[in-house]
C-alpha cells in the first residue's frame, strides 16, 4: 500500500474526533458558536463582492477618464457610488473579522476551563491503582498539556475551512467566466504542499507521544527544584546543579528532535510552496495577455488577478486548515483516550447502605491482591475478623503489605481473589459514600493542605467542611486543640508557605491535625491509624493511642506502627511478612510463641534499655 493511501486512510480515520470537538464547543456556549458560524458566512462572501465591485469601479474610472479625454463632461457620481459601496463592504468585512476574533477569544477562555474540568472530573472517577500506573500518567500528561487548547483550534479551523470554501465558491463563480481551467489550476497547485504538511503533522504527533515520559520527568524536575518541600534537601545535598544538568540534557534531546523535524518540514514546505508561486504568476501572464488582446476589460483584468491571488490564498488556507484539523484531531485523540479510560467501578454511585448482619464488623476471607504488572501477590490468603469494640495492630517490615490491606478495606483497591465483608455484605455492594463515611483513616503519607487550619481538619468530613464547632470538637479529640489555640488566628491560620502569611507546622503538629481530621467523621465506626505518629516520640505516641482507644471503645480500631510499646495495647496483633499473616494473637500470646513478634519486641525493648 502506498504511503499516500495510508496517509489518506489515517486522515479520514482520525478526523472522527472533529464531531466530538464541535459538540464540546456547542455545549460550552451555544451563543458564541452560532455567532462564529454566522460571522464565518459573512466573512466568506464579502471578499468576492469586494472584488466584483472593485472591477466595476475600475471600469467606471476608465469610462469617465475616456469621456474626459474626449473633451466631454465626465459623470463622477457612478465612480463615487462604487467607492462608497466598496468602502461599506470593506467595513463590514473588518467588523466580521473583529467579531470572529472576539468570539474566539471568549470561547478560548470558556473552553479551556471546560476541558480542564472534564479532565479533573474524570480523575475523580478513576481508581487509585490507575494513578499508580506510569502509562496512565503519560496519558494524563498528554491530555493536560495539549488537549485543553486543541478543541477550540479544531473548531476555529473548521469554521475557517467553511469560510474559505464559501469564498472559493464565490471566487470560482467569477473565475469560471474567464476560463474553467483557472479553477482547476487554482486548486491543484496547493495539493502537494498540503500532503507534505499532513505527513509532518503526523510525524510531530508521533514525536509528542514518544517523548511523554521525558516531558513528565522535566515537569517533575521543575517541581523538585522550585517547591519548598524539596528545597531543604536540594540545598543541603547540593542537588541543584546535578538536577539542573539533567533538566538541560532532557531539553537538549527534545530540542534536537524538534529541530530536525522543523528543518525537514519547512524545507519541503518552501520547495513545494514555490510551485504555488509559479502557478500564480503563470496565471498573471495569462490574464494580462488576455487584457492586452482586448478579450477582457481593464476592470475585469484587475478583478481576475485579485480573485486568483485571493483564491490561491483561500486554497492554501483551506488545505492548511485540513492539515491543521488532522493535527488537532491527533492531539485530541489523547484527550478522548484519557476521557474514555474505563473507570474501575470502585466508586459506585448507588448501592447498599446497610449490611444484613449489623455488628458483625469486618471480615477478610482468603483475600489476595496483586499490583498491575507485578509478578507476585502483595497480599496472599488474608483471613481476619474484627467486631466493634475490638482493636487490631498490624506489624511487619516496610513493604509487607500493611497499608495495602487498609486500602483494600477502604475500597481504594479491589481484591484479586477472596472478598471483604462489612456487616455481612461484600464491600463491592456498598454505596461508596456510605461506606467511606463509616471509615476514618489517617495514612502515614497524609495530605498537608495549603489551606486554613480549620479547613485542614474539616477535610475529614466535607458535609461539615466550614463548621467551626465541628473543627473544635475534632481538634479536642485529636489532641490538637492546645497548639491550635496558640496560633495567631487559631483555626483561621493559613498553613503552608504557598500563600501570604502561611505558617509551617512541625511534623508532630501536622500529625495531630491529621488525627483531628479522622475524628471529623462522627459516623465512622472504623478508625485506622497508619503510622500517623511517626514524627512523635514513643511517649507521645503511646499517649495518643491510649487516648485513641478510649475514644473508640465501641468502634473498630486498627493501628499500624513500628513501636511495640504502642502495639502491645491492641486486643489482636497480626504479624505480616511478604503479604502473609505468619502470627496472630494478643501481646502475651505472641510473646509466649517466641516467634518473630517476640524477637522484634525484645530487640526494640533492648534498644530502649
């Protein structure tokens, strides 16, 4: 199959996104879209009218000059009429172009917001495991970098194509009076340049997709070099020069490819553009020779020359618009490839709000889980049962699967095998909102929002996000109230350094904010602490966990910690190793087994002694 045939098929296939882009623009603003369409028609018709009136004007001037040369009284009124009429059409054309620019400017702002909102709304429907996939991040990066501006570009090119098509029809209607061959020559001269432009548009897009990981690395390096949470280590370890050099090296590689493509694209474009120039001046010779022979008037010669020049520009613009639409569709494919990503189904909009066995608590039944692309299970054959009022501690080395177990419980992940029950009902059958309101979690990598103190706490329950009384109650239960009240504006104090008058907290203070955030969920009967007190000393952690136990005496409490002085308080302790439960029981029973728990407890206790 020839390269041109392949290009044509690719062109026709990828243009399928045009309809979705136009629908998106229509949904963004119907008024502005209709305005664009109307002004496009006006701007397409007026140039031919101006050329026709220009011919009448030249012929009127020639006739008046002939009468004046013969000694008669020339009637200048007809010349003046044509001048005024042409001036009116020129003014209308200028107004139409201004209107098009205004509609385009307003649509650009609205459509950019609409597209970014679609990208972010889609992100809310995806599973956590998708965000942990590098290929998905490449897809998201491509969508965010280019796709927000491409829908409007595609629509503007579509309207531009329509405008030029209208103009060409009107030009052709006048040019065919001179010779039908001129219309054929006009169109044929622009085709080679168009084919080359379309080919290089495809090459540019393939380059764009190929280098997505390197572009994402550049963005990451920018974040590391310019964010306050990385600044300490960058300076302390003198990482700045090394990371800057890596940043420059990536740019050099990308620039080298861009330069190579630009040279080929512009070189071929210039060479084939000369063909159009030769065609234009060949037509000039033909038209002027016809005028010299008296076949057409001077005004007609002027009109045909103007029509051929404008017609060639319209053909070139039309073919360029089609090539641009092809390129825009290629980039839009990244947006819709992302938007069409199947959601995992973890966020059910509806489902059960209660289980058949109230008070049965949590059951893991032979649960296995494996991350995408992994060769081994992260969790394997997990069985456990927890009733309200019981506390559980999870113990194991980093990477043993403790946090993964919690993410399965909160339905951020789904088991590969087995099932998880709450009150006798599979988690997959629960309404997401109801399920997650019953669980309060603080992960070890909890978020530190650049918001006010109260809003950082209120994030734990969006239904009470702005309620001061709830903030204060949660802060009291999370042992954060004393230091919050000492802050300049208490709960209204801005946290973080991104905004004016922002205050930074210590690690321990942030962890108390996170603990208060968990207590915002009044309805939560399952509370989970995933090493949230790692920045505190052992005594402070023990105090907080004892307080935590008292506050959750009728609830299920789950703790992950490496401090055995805290872990020993739990009713049940699970020792996890390489994703499997290897020991279970309370502190006394596990010490009596003299297994891994006893060995680790003794080592840590010896360290304290």
